């Protein structure tokens, strides 16, 4: 029976992934871990700072882990504030996960890469799988290098490393922490609270995005695919939906016609300006059947209803 370890399980993607994996595989143990204490998962949660290689290996051995999902990282915007720390941490965590997995005989490892691997030399529209990688952030550099380390461990040791280049992920569970695409989550909180929003990107900055349920399903589909179907061992492009702050605001105004957004671009605008507008996910589609389910309208409706419901529950229990 497979036993799954999720590292960085209390973050935006990790918390949704752990819940989905537990529903999806009711008979399997899904061990959540993080450096933060958990108020969310009361069972099958362990404290793990994955910079501690000895502890990481002990946990893998003790729980007989067969699959690792490694989600811990410093994201793009936070990473530019402390570039050297970001490089050191992101690389150290990933190399620990790869090496501990190899040493302990883990069967499969998941690495979350990002559209941040692309820079000025990639075609912006429908950026292809094999576009040139010249990332414009330390975060993107760590993801591009991380992809190649995954490929190396697969080629050299046969470790079954699989990876996706997530676009900006939008969901109403845990808040994102330190990304350039975070505005697309924060804007919904303000709209539902019927407050104005100040956006740190320019109104016409189109970025590739994805509703969190699509991101989680892509992860599970990739990890479930037969080994013979996985032809890309760096990281797969996956396409979701693309929009600008202005287009997202217009979609939200269908629900809150009075909603107002001011624009005050900061250093994150320059990061976003170097990223693709949209992604070509056709190789993932051909190899293991990738298909996104959420367009802008459905994403907007799901976010608004989710946050309205949460506010209602909070009022009832106050
Ligand atoms: P997040 O910042 O919300 O969560 C990261 C989690 O890792 C946090 O709970 C944090 O406490 C934990 N963590 C930090 N240092 C740790 C350590 N030393 N040991 C163990 N845990 C540690 O990130 P996220 O948005 O959930 O993203 C998950 C992964 O997906 C990241 O690698 C990120 O680069 C990638 N990704 C995310 C997005 C997105 O839009 N959210 C897009 C592309 C790629
Ligand atoms: C970020 O903005 O840093 C992330 C990402 C696209 O990798 N959301």
C-alpha cells in the first residue's frame, strides 16, 4: 500500500492537495508535514523542517513513505527581497528531497515547477513546452535548475520524478504566500468584503492562471499516469485560463457592480512583465490527458460563492 508524504502541506497548494489525496485514496495514509503548527490537520501531521536531512530521512523510513510531494519553497515576489536565501533554501530543500528519496527507495516524487522558469526569450503567447528558459527571478532560476535536477535523478538513478509548471493558482482555501500572481486571490477577498482593492500589477498584465481544483487534479493525474506515458522529465507545461487584472475585475463586477480597483504597480510588475501571457499545454494533454475545467467565469463564480459561504459560516459561529 502506498504511503504519501506531503512537504509544505500547510501552504496554498499543500492544504488543498492533502485534503484531495485523502478523499481520493481513502485507504492510503497521507502524511502532511510543515514547519508551521497545524490547526487544520489533526491526524497524520508531523512537524518537518526539510532543511534537516536526517529528520527527513527518518520520517521517510519510519512511515515507510513511497511517494513524496515536495511543495515547500519561497515564491517569486518574496524571493526577490532575499535572493541568496531564496536560492539556498529552494535548492537545499529540493536536493534533500531527491537524495533522501533515492536513499530510502521512494517510488515517486513530485516537484512543483512554475511558469516563472520562462523569461524574455520565450514566446509570450501559448509558450511552448520547449521554449528557452531565461528566468527573471531567483525563484524562477531555482525552479529551472530544480527541473534539471529532477531529470538528472531520473536519468542517473531511475528515481521516478514528475513535475508540472503551475501557472498562478487561484483558490479560496489557504492564502498564497509571496507570489506575483497573489493579487488574483486577494482581489476576491476585497470584493466579497465589499471593499476597494489596490492592485500591484498594471491593469493590462495578462498572466496564465489556474483554479486550484484544476491544479490539484493535474497533479494527481500526472502522478497516476503509467510510467510509459511520462515523456517529459524536466516539467510539463499545463494551461489553465489567462486574464489581466482588468478582465478579472470585469468578471467580478458581474457579481459586485460597485467593486472598484485602483492600480499601484510595484516591483512585482517587472516580474510579471517577463512571464508568458498563456501556456501551450498540448504535450501534457497528449501524454496523460491534461484538460482544464475552469474558465474565467467558472473560476470567478466558485471563488465568490466559496468566500461568501465562508463569511456566512464565520458570522454564524461568532
Ligand atoms: P506556500 O508558500 O503557500 O506554501 C509553502 C509551505 O511550505 C508553507 O506552508 C511553509 O510553511 C512550508 N515550508 C517553508 N519552508 C519549509 C521547510 N524548510 N520545511 C518544510 N516546509 C516548509 O506555497 P504554495 O503556493 O502552496 O506553493 C507550493 C509549491 O508550488 C511551491 O514550490 C511553489 O513554488 C509552487 N508553485 C505555486 C504556485 C502558486 O500559484 N501557488 C504557482 C507555481 C508554482
Ligand atoms: C508566483 O507568483 O510566484 C507563483 C508562481 C506562478 O510560481 N504563483
